[in-house]
C-alpha cells in the first residue's frame, strides 16, 4: 500500500486528498466516509429510497477510487463526489426512462479517444492506489474479480458485454457486481479507521442523537431534544413537499405512538454537513397500514445544529 501520512488533529479534506492521490488508501477511505452522507443524500433525491440509491453510491465510490487523481481543486472534493453520484444516478434514470434525458458532462469517465481497450493490469499499475486495488481485488473470488475488472478497468463496461464475455446471464452479472461492489466499498471505508477516528466519532455521536431523539419521543420529551439539536428556525420538508417547522414533529410522533407504532433505528450515515437516519416504522398488528414501512430523514447541518430536515417514506411493495 502507499506511504502512510502522519496527520495531527482532524485532517482537512485537502490533506486527505493529497495523501490519497499519493497512494494512501486509508486517507481515501476517510475522505469517502466523511462525504458519504452527502453522496447518499444526492442518490436519495434522484432515485428515492431504494437499493438503486445505495448501488449508485457504491458505484460512485469505485469510480472515485479510479479517478481520484482527476480532482484539481482540493477544496472541492465534496462537490466532486456528489457530482459523480449525480451522474451515476442520471445514467440509471436514462436507462429506466422511455424519454431520453439530456446528456451531462461526466468528467470521471475514462478517455474514449483510444479505440483499443486498455489492459486491466496497465490501468491498475498507473493508479496511485494500485497496491490497495490489487489487494482488494485478490480478496474477491475469481468470478467476482473478473466482472469487477471488466466493469471498472476496461472498456467492456455494459452488463450485456460482460455477460457475453463471461458466458453467463445478465442477471448473474448484476448479482456478482453487487456482491463485489459491497465487498470492495466496505473494505475501503473500513480502511479509514487506520488513519483517524473522526468519522467513527462523528457516526457514534449522531447515532446516539438519533436513538436519544426516538427514545425521548416515547417519554414525551421530544420537544426538549429538538430544542437542543435543531435550529429554532429549522425547515422541515414532508414527503408531500409541504414545508413546516419543528413544532410539527412532537404531535406527529405522539399520534403515531398512540396508534401503537414503534420505531427501529436501522442506519445512521453522518458527515459534517449531512446526516441521514433510516428508521423502520413498525405498525401494530391491528393497524398494519397506519405508517409506511420505513422512513428516511436527511438532516442538513449548520454550525453543529440541524437547519433542515427532509422526510422520505418508502412505498409499500
């Protein structure tokens, strides 16, 4: 793996970027973990609460591994990562839509001026993070490794072409890529712990806040917690698009609890500016359709307090 970089205190994005571009996978992992909530928020906004949104974030992470050297402005890392997610989502929407969407600039795409597909080994050897990439790829099974190298390090990128080359159905290719993406992304994000614990601390802090908020609602103390963590002028955007304030939340929570609904915290993804909660809404047996199956809350932070919260409910299947 690339040279480790000693950093004192909480490293800035620019420090992490320079270290990542020099070949430090742990710094890239921390950079991606730090901005993952913002990336997730973009995917949710464009694709809704679905596996497609998570797939888009994972796809963007692997694109970032390959194209991290393209970033020229160290202060624009977050914006660049969100742009990568946005372009991945738009590509998915173009495939799903019968009406063609306008093309967008995709600076993370490989150079297509050379019609000869690049050799995967050559691509990886040119990459600043080649040691981590090779090690991570070698940790995959041969079938997962093959589809991953084709998809991300050659011009054989379409599911159909990969399926033909591997002599396997397209559905199998999709499944293998999903498995490989999950393994690689988790390995990269876990490497963030090797350089600094600010992401782990941030996640733990916001997970505690999420649990405290839910538990306070059962005790009838939600208003007090909201006053501690939310800005008094916080904007609350409901799934219908209606905008309201935080005063709307305690009575709405009380109504659900009175109806027998319980809340199970599934996941918290935190960055400095965006925090996402995923919550399962457990309806009582006698009223199974009182609430949608789960909710996603995207919180936008300003000076350590929540300044805006956007709700999204997943539709029943």
